C-alpha cells in the first residue's frame, strides 16, 4: 500500500499518512527501507515519518544504524531540507538516547542556522549525556534564546551533580516568581525533576 501511495508523481498524502500510521502500530521494520529511500518525497508527511521511524529504537543495532545513518546522510547532503522536516527527523533522537550519533548531533547543535533545529539536537545530546558535548552547548547558553535556551537548561540535567546544580543556580533568576522570570524558573525546576 505504501508503494502504491508513493508511486504517482503527485503523492497521495492522505494515503501515505494513513499507511505510515498503520505501519507504526504494526511495528513493521521491513518498511523502513522504503521510507528511508523516499525521504525527499515524504516531506509533507513529516510527522507521520517521524512517528514511524521512532518505533525502531528497540530494533537490533543493524536496523537502527541503517535508519539513523541514512537520516543524517539525508540531512547533511541534501541541498535543501525544510527546517520543520529536520525537526521531525531529529524527534526520535530527542526522545531516546539509544539512537546515539553524538558526532552528528553535536555538529547540528553547533552549526545549524535554525535555533529550533539546534534545539532538537541539544535535547538529543541531553539524553546521550556526554559531558564534553554538554559543556559545549552549555557554553552557548548566553547566545541562546527561547526554546533553545530552555533546551540547554534541560539537557544539562545529565551533567555531574555539582556542575549541573551550579549551572542551574547561575541560570535561575532569584527572587519571587513573577511574569518576567516564570519561564526561566519553571525550566530550571522541570530539569531538576528529571535528573
């Protein structure tokens, strides 16, 4: 069914989304190759692609390696990848550390021009918990804004206890809770709850 939906020149988007959702529920690894080979055509179905690919984190290392290497190859070699598609393709990595790919995620967190794409990579680095990578992103907190800043605060929950607590103290505004500091305070408190 997925092959049929992908066959016409104009993608049958409702059918593609439906089939990907069914395949996600059925956990069908044999369909991963077809999805990976059609990443370019599946841009309009970004969310369904992300959900489908995320189920393979529990698969054997060979399947995970094939999927993740091809995602990063697509992201790094395709001339134009819409930012929203990059965000969705990085979503599985931001949810589970078993995907790993530390080197590629560090490069995205450091070099990508879009702060929301960097945010996804930062969240993934927080899950992996590599101290060196976390120190790199922590050093960029002063230049970060909004969602990226909050992602850095949250990712640093994986630093050693003394480092993360000192960092959070320096980031959390003191005083009473008010409209100007509520997001910063909530972000720090939420990160503390997930150590």
